[in-house]
C-alpha cells in the first residue's frame, strides 16, 4: 500500500475516532450487547434496533483505542438499514480482511476499507473486530 493511501486511511480512522458516528444508546426494545477485550481494556456497549429482519438503528458507547472506537463507528454506519444476513455477511468480509484472507471485494466497504492495514498488526486485530463480534453475537441471539 502506498504511503499516500496509508496516510488517507489514518485520516479516515482518526476522523471516526474524533467524530464518532452513532455514539449513544438506543432505548426501548433494543438489543444490548456488552463486550470487552481483556488484553487491552477496550470495551463496547452496542445497542441495535432490529425489526422484521432489518437493522433499523445501531449505536455504541464504550472506551478504547482509536482502532476499536473508529471500527465501531464505521460498523454502525455500515449495518444500518441492512438485512440481518447482509450485516452478518459484511462482518464475515471484515473478519476475512482482518485475517489477510481474500474477501468479496464486489461489496463497497466505504470507510471500513481504511482498517485493512490493521491486518499487518496481529495484536490490534481484536481491537478492530470487537464491535463486529458484538454485532454478530446480538444478531445471532435475536434470530433465535
């Protein structure tokens, strides 16, 4: 990856960290998922509003490094309005990207693509995937 692209990706990550999208808590009949990464102390509370198989809204609260918080911001943006199976498919693509595996690049990942450089730093992968794991857990429990 070129240094210009690395720089652009760093700027996107820092923008989501400093100006998080969908920060907050959903009330009413929303799903609440709490997860943490004990190795670094990152923690997230994800709230999802799911109706008729669609993720209508998503918000997060938490504290952690720039990678985990910006990933949560990007993830909440990406899954809003998506069918549960599409949100889970996006999570699989993100996981493959983090593990350096080939992934379906027909799907426009938008800002999420900025996190692909994290794959080069194995210790940070759990930071990037924390919010995604919380979303998967919540949606899978909701389907039961």
